[in-house]
C-alpha cells in the first residue's frame, strides 16, 4: 500500500532534474563584485558606522538610524558578509551581530546618551572586525570552499526536505498516492518563484531591497506557521480516530478532500519557497568571494543535494517500517515543532526588516536551528504557540479515544 506508483516514480526525478537545471542556470549568471578581503569590507562598514554616530551626535536620529541600515543592508547583507558568517562561523554569531545592529538603533530611537550609543556602535564594529579577521584568517582552501558550499545547501534545504518528505510519506502511508503530485507541483512552483524572486532582488539595488527581502521572508514564514499548524492538527486528528477504528488507510484516504490536498501542497510550497531564494543568494555570495576552487562549490552543492535526497529516502523508508499510528503522530509532532521554529525565524526576519522592535532577554542564547533567539518578541509567541500546540495535541488524542468504536481498542 505504501509503495510508490509508476507515475510518482517518474514524476519525482523529473522534478529534481528540472529543479537542478533552474538552479544551475541562475547561479551561472554574473554575481556582484566582492571586496578584496573581509577586513576591507569591515573597515568600510566601520566608517559608515562612525558616520552614523556623527549624524546622531548632530541630533538627527532618523538619519543616524538610516545610516546604520546602510551598513546592514548595503554591506552586511548585500555582499554576503552575513551569509558567509553563517556558513563558516555559526548562525548564532550572525544573529548576535544582527541584534547588535538593532540594539544600536533602539538606543538611538530612545534618545540615549551619546556615550551609550557610541559604546553600542563600537561593539558592533568590533564584532564585524573580529568576524572579518576569522574569515580572512581561514584563507581559501579547497576543503574550506567545499564545506562552506555543503553547509549552505544542507542547512537551507533540511527544513524543506523534512516537511515535504513527511507530507509525501504521510499520504503514501495512508493510501493517498493520487494526492502526492500536487505536493510535488507545489514544491516545483516554489522553486520557480524562488528563482524569479532572486532575480528581482538582484535587479533592485539599495536599502529597500534588503529590507523588503527580510519582510518577505518573515511574512512567508508566519504564513507557513498557520499552514503547518493546520496541517499537523489535521493529520493527528485523522490518524488518531482512524487508527483506533482499525480502518486507518481507508478512512484517511477518504478524508483527504480537495481542500486538504491544497493545504498539503501549499505547506510544501511555503517550505521550499522559504528557503529557495535565500539559498540562491547564499551561493551567489559564495561564488563572488571565491577566487579559486570554484569547482569545489559545485561539488559541495552536489554532495549536499545528495544528502538531502538520502534524508528524503530515509523518511520514506521509515514510513514503511513504522506502525501506522506512531508514524502519523510522529509526523504531526514534527510539523508542530517546525511551526514553532518558523515563528521565531519569521519574527526575527521582521525585526531585521524594522517592522518589529527588539527587547533583549538576558541569559538566553541563540539556537538558530530551532528558531530560538534572545528577545521577548520571538520567545513570547513561541511560548504561546507551544502551549496551544500541547493543548491541541492532547485534545485530539482524547477526542480520538472518545470516537473509538466499541471493540476496536488496541
């Protein structure tokens, strides 16, 4: 019942082949020119930061904040500094620097004494100089370029593969093979739109581009939260009632309506789109700052893509081996967790886009892979969603037991 049909088997390779062609065609386009070294870039950013303080000291708060944004959007993001730090140092370090940008602007907004603003800007410039020194100190080696490329594709594709793989495995496990192609088409549509979006972001220069990108990513992730929560809740409700009844395959199959299929396909679309354009921009940054060993970038991309395929296959294999109820409940829990992660990441993107403020929380570190960041604006919504998730999950389990037909209890 859980085998792949011939149509599904032919469709997936075509989707992957087309995806690779689109990605390669776009990555082959000319990329922006990088600085001679990260130290040079950090020095120029330091000059912009000093300029921001001078503007603030003159009493122009909004002008000073805009100048800080120039350093962030015009350098840190535009020339791949942030992405390279994430690839070669850590995501938590990149988050620390990003929040330091926000902390400096928050002090300016509050009209803080010049000494406090100066100290915050000095810390920011120091972080940038330290990271630049670490990146330049690594030098450019074939292994370093390969690992950087490998980290990018696996890091950015992991969440999407988990979500798409879990949804497809769920449908096949429940005997809904006919509902699988829309999920693949949703993924393909997201990939195409990601390429288009990357073209648009590259074509539009200036601060608005970086800020608009952050806002777009944030909104996409928050929409994904709602979709993932709905899908995971739908899955656990169907799995529990059908499992206890003993007719799970037929009942889940019957319960996949047109609206449910759209929701599943839309969840796959958002998962891929959320990563797509950003992954392309990551690779453009890597290509721009790699002087030699460019072939190792493609090798890292290929090996990373193969690893993602292995992860997908493992998810499918696991779905075959596990009993129905544990697998369905496990899939639901996975999507619940992903929704909580997306809340943190989505709000962080909106913070970087200057739509939401930043209130630091002492003693909390960043856990980038789980979307945990040391701010009230991210932690409170995650706590609320986690509580709602637990209540919903328990309610669905109890509801499933109440709906259990007499004599069907296991």
